[in-house]
C-alpha cells in the first residue's frame, strides 16, 4: 500500500479493518518437545547443575508456565494427546508398545495447520505409527518427517533413520545431530511462507549416549557425580539448549524472529530423578510412568516477540490436549478442529487478553487414574480416591479426601466420566530393528 493511500485511509479511519482483512497474521510455529526431561532440569525451573542459558533466555523473552502437564506419563500416548487434542481417556493411541497407529480418519495438529496453508515438518520421534503405514507422520499431515517412527527404534543414537518412511543410513553419525540439522534446514527451506516445525527431539531419553567430541559433553564429563547417566543427561540438555540458541539466531538472521511463536517443553516427567545430583523432580513424587506430579508436570515456555509479555510467568493449569486448539486459533483455523476434543485454547493466557476458559478437569490414566481441577488433584488407586491440594502440597503427601468428602465425590465422578473404552490398540507391525 502506498503512503498516500495509507494516509487517506487513516483519515477515514478504515485502515485497521483493511489491514485485518488483507494481512492475516500467520506466524510460524515451532514446537520443541524433548524427551524425558524433568521439570527441574532447566535453569529457569531451578536447576543448579544443568546449564541451559538459551532456554532460560527464551523464558525471559516469553512466558514460563509453572502448571503445565503432559497428556501422559510416557512417550507414545503423550504424543497422541498432543497430536489429536484428546486426553488420555479419549485419545486414539493409549499404549506405549511402539507401533499402535493413528488411523486415516484421525485429525492431527499438522492436518489442521495445513488447512491454514502451513508447511509442516516433524523431526525426531513420531511414535504414532510405523514407517510406510497409515499412522506414519507423512500420512498424518506432515509434508516431511525425518527421524524415528517406532519409538523402540529411538532407544539408540547410533542407527539409521527414516525420511518420509525411506530409510536413511547415517554411517555411525549421532542421530540427534542429524535430526537437528534437518530441523534447521526446514526453517531455511520455508522462510517465505508460514511453517509448523514440530521437533519431538529424543534427548535426554535413554540410551545415555553422547559423542565424545560433543561440546556439551566437555562441560560435564569430569564432574564428580557418581552416575555417568547424570553426566550424559546434563550434556544432552545443554546440547539441546545450544541448539535452541542456534534456531533463535537463524530466525533472526532470516528476518522471521518476530513472526515466529516458539514453544519448548518435555514429553513427560524425568526418566531418572537423579536425586542428590540434578533433583529433576524436586519435591514432587514419582517420575516417568507415574501420575504423581513428577511423572506428568513438565516445563513449558512460549516466546512470541511483540505478542507475549517478556518475563511473564503463568500458573494457568493446562496440558497437551490444549495445544491443537491453541495453535489452530493462532493460525485462525479453529473451525478445522474436531468439535469434541478435550483441549481448550490457551491463546488468551499467552496474549494476556480475552477470557481464558478453564478446564472443569484435566484427566490422565496410566495404571491408576488422575484428575486435576483448579488447585485440587485426585488420584484413584486401589478403590480409594486420594485428594491433594497442589498449592499447599505439590509433594502429594496429605490425602485430604476425608476432610473434603464432597470434592472427593466429585473427583470420583470425573474419573469414571473421563474414561472411554479404547479402540483397537494393535500394533501396525512389531519393531524389528530394520
Ligand atoms: Ca518420553
């Protein structure tokens, strides 16, 4: 629009509607989800042992969430809640055997964003269907997926990978270095149009392997910690922190930093607590595979220059099923989201405007069932409903069910109501190592 026209339009007060109608903001979306990182493993979440200056800076430039949760305590089903917007009691992939697939009719975040014209790429661990099958990422809305399909394949960092189900030999190269490079390349290749970059990166998941010459390893390899795994996990976290910094620098170099919303989170709680070293779960009970807070509460940071208030901290309780409606609203395609999902957009919280709708309750199941509603957490176990006040008791030590029988009764109802019989959880082929 030329300057004179702009001035004329401003005089008549019609410039803003015109801009709204013609220049719909379509920010790039980067969603980095690392694997098995504990709630307290980042400096900005209190770590004293693991160096994460770039992610800490990201938190200072954006919003840090204190009460965000994964959709489950393990990899595959957590990804299913993230990709589909349904909580664990409703989501298609409930088991963690490795090859339980999404079906063609399932709607993923990537499919929703494609409706808005986004280029879609995934780099890391898919976990929702084997290569070449209907559940494969490139048949579920991703233009390009590079990495591991079956999550059992991801239990080593020295193996082959797949690009859109085609095998790629790495000749002994560390898989994550390759996955990171491809993540960067995707940004470069799509700098001109809106893109959705999904990075379900696999560190610091076991196996605890890192190249001897990885710069992050040099920081930790001689630490006096008794556990070698603790050193490797720290190095993996610091390596990814450096890579988050590199992505940020690339966005700036390409001139798209301001046009990009970037998230950082973990797919479930810490696999190992490293008590006495990293204290990855702090005072919280449990770890990966537990529905206590240590198994499901995750770090979550969102940065969107000019839109999210820098240095903000939110205690809004939310979880992975909320990601689909949030990203859909950001991309202005909320109408493409299936009507019956469990997620609620958190865009009002991110932008600090509008009314944030709250969950009546958030639901998890993994052996036991758990629910959070407001400050209350309920865990149904062995026929008893344990009730905790998470503001007073994040360690979940004081069962208040006898003191608050009416709340306990409400939570019992939620725990029954949240569960729906799963559809077939049959693998689309066992992992063979090939
Ligand atoms: Ca995981």
